[in-house]
C-alpha cells in the first residue's frame, strides 16, 4: 500500500515541477491564503484524479485548461465524478488566466462567497 501512495506523491511532484505558465501565475495568487484567506493546495489527488488547485474547506476545484481540453470527453466524465462527490469545479482557459487574472480571481472569490461550508468541517 505504501508503494502506491509514493507513486501518487511522485506524480504530484512531477506535475508541480512541470507547471504551465498559467498554473504558475495562478498559484502565485492563490498560495499562502492570498485570496480571501482561503487555503489552496495544488496537484492534489481526489479519488482517481489529480486536480490543479483545490480549496478543501469549501470543496472548490480550480482547473487551468489548455487547448487539449477543448471538447475532451474525459473532462466531462471527470467533472461529473467530482460533482457527484460534492466538489465544485471551475475551469479557466490558460490564456484567460494570463490575460485576465483579475477576472479569474473575481470569479473564484465569488464562488467562495457562494460556497456553503463543507459539513465535515
């Protein structure tokens, strides 16, 4: 069992090291409770998936998408699984993150404001 956990941890580390420019830019704005005091982590395993960013407190997932995600049926299945497990998913195109960071952060902050506290917290 320990080996499986180490493999998942190594995958998350590899994804963090290979972050896109938009992921790096967004992480800079989300890390260290910089957005409304909410704690985000990146490249977190949720069930069978790894998400870009998540605020565990309100179960909000942020995904930065490049062109490979346009009309991707795998993303539809993934998002349905996450929603079925009480997560909310916000997706932003990489160029939106890089060119309209203020709008992206405002959308995330609004989603936080509308989020009910998770019953487990």
